[in-house]
C-alpha cells in the first residue's frame, strides 16, 4: 500500500526541522525523510574542530537555547545534538535512514510520488530541504596522475590525515581560513590561495559582528542580481572567535598566494592579484567599522571606542613579492575549500531554470506544489544561517496553509480524504 501525506519534506537537517515546526503549527500533515541521521552534515561532513561561526545566542532557533555561555561558539557535534533535541521537543515526524531517490508529478491527478528506499510516498506538496552542501566542488586543475594528495574540505578531518609535506589550501572563506590556520598551528608549512572575500570584524566596540549586521539591516539584504559574482565571507568562531586578518596569518607563517589558475609544467600557478585581493577585503572590513560608528553616533549609543581596530599591519613579503607558482613536488597535499554545488537530481519536476538552478521566489517554486528551503539567499542574506532558515520556513508554511485553505473550500475537488491525512 502506498503511504500518503499532505507535505513531504526531504531532508532532516536544520531546514527540514524548521519546516516541520511551522507545518506542525499550521496543522499541516507532513513527513520528514532523512537519508542518514538528523543533521548528518554537521556530524560527518565537517572537520573535527569545527565550531559555529556565530555565537550561541544568535545561531539557533527561537524555541530552544544552547546551554552555557550564550557568547560561546558550540562545536559541530553539539550543534547536531541540538537539532536532534529540537526535533524531539516539537515531536517532528522525522524518519531517518530513508533516502528519497526520485520525485515526479503524478500523471492525470494531483500531487507527487516520491520513490524512497522504504517504498513510495505520495504527497500533495514537496519541500526540498536538502540544503546547498550536497556536492563538493573540486576544480579540474590537478590531474590524479600528478601524485598529489587532494581532499575537499568536506572530507578533511584533521592535520594528521594529510600526507607529510607542505599543504596548499585553496579558498579563503571561513572553511579555508580555519583549516589553513589549524594546519599551521600543527606545524605544517601552509600556502593559502585567496580569492575575493568580505571579512567583517568578529566583534567591534563590544558587540559581535552578527549583532552589527542585525542593527545595520544587513541580514535582510535582498539576493544579489543574477550574474553577480559570489563573494565569500571570512569569519571564524575558532578558539573563542577572532577577526580573520590575512596580514596576521602571513605574519604567523601562512604564505598567501593569489587565485589558483592553472596546473602546468609540474607546478601550480597563481594569479598576481593577492595584494589587491587582500586590500579589497580590508576595505570591506573598514566599511563595516564606518557604518557601525555612524550608527552608534546616530543612535547615541555609548559603546566603547576601539580605534585600534582600524590599525592594519604591514604588508608581508608574500603581498609585496607574490609567489606565482608552487612545484607539485613540494606539496604533500591540496585541500580544496572551494564550496559545494546543490544536487536536486532526484527532483524530476519543472522547477529549475535553464542553468539547472531552483527557480523560485522566497522558496515558492515555479512548479506548483514544490518548495525550496535552506538555500543561500533564498529570501535574504540570512537565509542559509540557522535562524534565517527558520524564518524562511515560516513563510513557506504560510504559503502551504493558504493553498490548503483554497482546496478545502466546499465544492472543490481535492485529493481523497485518506490522502490528505
């Protein structure tokens, strides 16, 4: 017998749990399917020492606080347990160990059929809550026959995992910076390939940067225009949290290099733009301080002055005389902190644009009955953060409840009642 539900939520991470809470509040019958454990990506898709990049008071759902100091940065296992505890608290109908392999629209009748490892499920609506971290992206630069150990940040665990020798970390977002710093502290010789980035202060004038982005209205920034270049954010909660400073990293022994452009003649080759890239990141950092100072003055906030925050260190040698190439024979490993691609190959519906990206407005897709949740910039800058996905889920649940309301009007033919339960 085919199992039925009103709304099938695919994915039991932070997006799926948030979606379940709001659907439950709206009285929408639903089922959450998770192919592994709740918040599995936090458990097995991250390095050992990872902590949240935002403080515990901020990076959480409204209904449950992390225990202990609200200013601390919980580790990855604690974050996973937080979501498991939250799911239990709201009695979320999560079924773990069930993989959704295919979803198609029913022919000649309403709803969708999901093929799963535990049998088919029919639903009036589908919420894709699998998030953006599905397929690690490794640029096709270094061929396997080069003999260099290559690992994506998704598979990196700790310095002891890598072969002896120098390490090139490619990518200067939060993951790349933290991994490079961890490797340096473990005594490894490290090169860090740096691309365009924003680097907000970890804290300024006694307030964490997440607070500043809130009062400055930056969390609500709308999605960038189509075709705009993605700029990563370099921020860290490691070792109690600190501002990412590339000059300081270089002074501590990390060699900064430009973008990794090519692999040829037994070497990796880098763009000559490292000084300009770091300078643009510094300008972004200083612009946040400017906005914060202006806001404090405008609102007569008596926050402690912090003039030392504007002092930038001297340019290290790797900025004034950039390294343009690195022999593969000098490398023990390359760690690719180059992000992820979404994978919605299981969702065989007309909900994607010509480039294969989800086509939606605030998570409501162009395919009636299909919704997306947990994607970066789904509705605003904060959409991929823990608290942001919770608010996006509320919007989607509202839209689902509205559609159910129309279909519940007298005289409207709907799915049989047993299919709605």
